[in-house]
C-alpha cells in the first residue's frame, strides 16, 4: 500500500478496528496488546499508563471485565 493512498489507509484502519473488536470480544488481551505493541497508552490527563505489548496487556487484564 502506498502510504499516501487514502483508500488503502481507510481499509487498513477498518481492518485494525475489526481485528481489535474480535480480539477484545474474545478476551484475547495478548492479541489486543500485539496490535498496539509499538503504542503508548495515555490516561485521561495525558499521563503515560503503559507502552509496548506487555504493559498494554497488563492494562487490559486489570481493567476489562
């Protein structure tokens, strides 16, 4: 995909959203965290809550019922 291709970007974003929904619905927090392995998760006030797959998985384990 060309990084400047809006249609391709839209498909990529949609695929990410659907994959996230499938994994969260299935309780696959490791799979969710893998989607965000290069991400940083911030709290409501902008404070760093965690970064990388391991820390993000721990956030989901703690907070998802």
